[in-house]
C-alpha cells in the first residue's frame, strides 16, 4: 500500500467547516488518509451544532478540539485546503493548495447548516478521488 496522503483543512476558528472536512476525510479516506484540521485563530471549542450535524452522519466529534496551526503535526502535506474564510497557510508546506468557497454555517438554521455539511462531504469525496 502506498504511503498515506496527508490533508490539512484550515479555517479561522476550527470549529465548523474544517472540523467537518477532517471528519469526512477520515470517514471516506479510511486508513489511506491522514487528515488534520486547524484554525488561524481557533475558538477553542467545536461548535455544538457541528457535533450534532456530524452525529447525524454517524461520526463523533466530541473527542475533537479546536486547535491552532501551531498544533498540527509537522512536515509536508499533500493538500492544504482553506475553507472560504480568506485564510492562507504560508507557513504550511503543501504540494497542492485549494481554496473552497464554503459559507460559514455558524449562524445558519439547522437545515442550512446541514446543506453546508453535505457540500463539505461532496467536496471532500471529490478531493479524495484526486489523490
């Protein structure tokens, strides 16, 4: 088996979009993916709405924490993805960079939040097919 592909998802707070993207990469990538997420200004908590939305998909985010870029494992990533929050990752070494324009679901209704979650899942599965 080839080496695991390393993916990093970055957003400002690391409490919604990047957390869901990391979870979906783990769900759909299995043991061929090493997925991480971080924030440029982490909130320190994963949004309870995010935890609930992912529970609906069978994933437990209660063990995840909102973390900074300083806390991610060192080394080069195969892909670094920013989630549409205007962040860049100049200090993160990556072979490829992508910017996904995904709205921040923090203040959306439950139905709108689910739509963002489902968009993230689609984008992650599309990304995994390219690795």
